[in-house]
C-alpha cells in the first residue's frame, strides 16, 4: 500500500471508531488505526544529518549536548510531497 491508501484507511478507521457502539469494538478499531499510523510514521523518518541518529552531539570526551536540529530524537520527519 502506498501512503495515500494508508492515510485513507487510517481516517476511515478513526471514523468507524467514533461511531462504534461498545468499548471492545472501539478499542479494536483504535488498535488497528495505531498500527497503520506507525507504518505511515516509519515511512517519513530520516536520520539527522548532524548527529547521525544518536540524538546528541559530542563536544569533548566528557561532555555531550542535545542535537538541536532533531531535538534529541535522532531523526527528522521529511515532508511528504503532494501530487
């Protein structure tokens, strides 16, 4: 599935969860939506060019500082091109 299909399926599952009757049905649909969201999120991550995915910059042997371009996460989120 491409990104567009995953986004459509994610929105559809969230709408179904909003209209669900019981707790079990709602939780089931939200868990499926969470799996799809993790697939979407993993496709748009790219390693930080400054810290190479470490999340911190080593200044000396005793000192490190948080990378401010990725805010310590180690990755950046690239923008998805709209076609």
